[in-house]
C-alpha cells in the first residue's frame, strides 16, 4: 500500500508550508502529517524509518525559513487536541508538544504559578520552545523543565528526567525526533502581581522588536558576550535589502519580508550579513533560525 493511502486520514501530499510559518515564504512539503493521537504518530514515525523517508517536526513555524524548492519527505505538525493539552497539578504544569507556548504561560499565570512569565511574546509551541531552549529577559524554558516525554526516530516513547537534560543558550539536549510532552516546576505567586510582571516584559519586547512584520524573530545567535544586533548595526547593515527582504531598521537582528519577498531573498540577505560582519568585524555569525 502507498504511504499516502496508509495514513490518508491525517496526511496530505504537496502541502504548501508558507501558511504554516511566520515568514510565510517557501515551497511545499512532500507530505504534511497532522496525527491526532500518539499511536498514529508512532505508526507514522516507524513507517518513515522503514521507508527511509526524511522526517521533520514543525511547531508554530516561528523559527524556520523554508526554501523556495520545498521540503522532501514528511513534515509532522502536532495540531491534534491530544498534543495541545495543558494540565495543572499543584505547582506543576504539564503541556503537550503542540500546545502554544502563550497558552502554557497564560494558564500558569491564571493559576498563580510563576516561572514562565519572562517568556511572554515568544511565538510558537511548547515543543519548538524546548527544542531550541527559547528564552527572553534572562530566563529560558529549560530552567523550569522538570521532565519531558520524547519519541525517538524508531517510534519509541522515552522519558527524560531533569538530570538527563542539558540546556544552554538556544540549545537543548532533547534531540530525539519528537518532544511529545513536558512538565514544568513553578512557584506559587499572586496572579495579579504575576500579570503585572508579564505585562512589563511584554511592553519591553514589543518596543524592541518589529513584531507586526513577517519575520522569524532573531536570525542570528548572539556570539559569546556580544550582541548580534549590535554587530550588524556596527557593520552598517541596518536597512540593507535584497529583493523584498530587509534588515529591520528597528532591530538589526530581524530580517523582515515584505510582500513579494521570496525565501531566496531572505537566504541571500542572511549570507550577505554573515560575510559583511566577518569582513568588517572579524566575527562569525551563526544562524538561530533553521533553514529547511
Ligand atoms: C516575532 C518573533 C519573536 C521571537 N522572539 C523570540 C525570543 O524572544 N526568544 C526566543 O528564544 N525565540 C524567539 N523567537 C523565535 C521562535 O519563536 C522560537 O524559537 C520558538 O520557540 C520556536 O517555536 P515553534 O513552535 O514556532 O518552532 P518551529 O519554528 O516550528 O521549529 C523550530 C525547531 O523546533 C523543532 N520542533 C518544533 N516542534 C517540535 C516538537 N514537538 N518536537 C521536537 N522538535 C520540534 C523544529 O523541528 C525546528 O527544529 C521569535 C520569533 C518571532 C517570529
């Protein structure tokens, strides 16, 4: 039986990925799968391994640039309800890999649980946040992660304890294929005070980032002890444009895509920024966003 027929209830062929990403650019996935249950996910992952089909996870698409040529193999998105659950028990919040990070944060705040509010305004899913240890205002998601359930490329579910996980700047040791669920250890606090703190973080974030444009947040990682935005600005690159992609003049580590931009415009601009910063300041910039 064909791949498509076997998983027809939750798999589509030749699915455009632009609407699934914040950049809104790029080509199609050979297959896009949106399993509803862990069993469906496991069956699909095992079959991909048997057929040697490339497979990738897509969260909210806020840290990905899809190439214009599209993506071979299967892209899996955890959109089903089973993957979006958020459960609170005492001072712990457990969330599915497909749950929106914003929903996890607002649930914790409503329940008077502190520890995630510094992450307000980071788009995407819990799975995507944990994969890249998303962070903001001095905090990151890894700091509060007590355990995680992951699925390997063989379709096996494995639990990772706090001791087994390592988190660093935009890096986590959770490199199995799927982050299925995670639990966060939080602290009791007054919901009103928490809401105020969250609003403060939100205002600071909104003021510094061009959030209303098509972008994928910070394009480059901050090199140790330095700010990528500052380096790009010092290299005189604010406002530099290729096609319809431009280095934001509000935050130099953002590339914004205007109407008519192609993924290739963004990719060429990334390369230009890297080579100019290297040439003028002798620093190598590594991308924070993933190019598929
Ligand atoms: C306006 C804007 C502001 C931003 N601000 C910040 C910020 O302040 N701090 C910050 O750290 N980032 C920021 N980002 C970047 C981005 O939001 C984060 O990296 C976010 O955590 C990515 O989550 P996502 O669900 O969108 O992941 P995606 O972009 O969909 O995927 C990113 C990576 O995670 C993997 N992944 C996704 N889901 C899973 C899963 N369930 N299991 C395993 N792997 C998975 C993907 O395969 C991919 O490798 C910003 C982006 C935008 C557009």
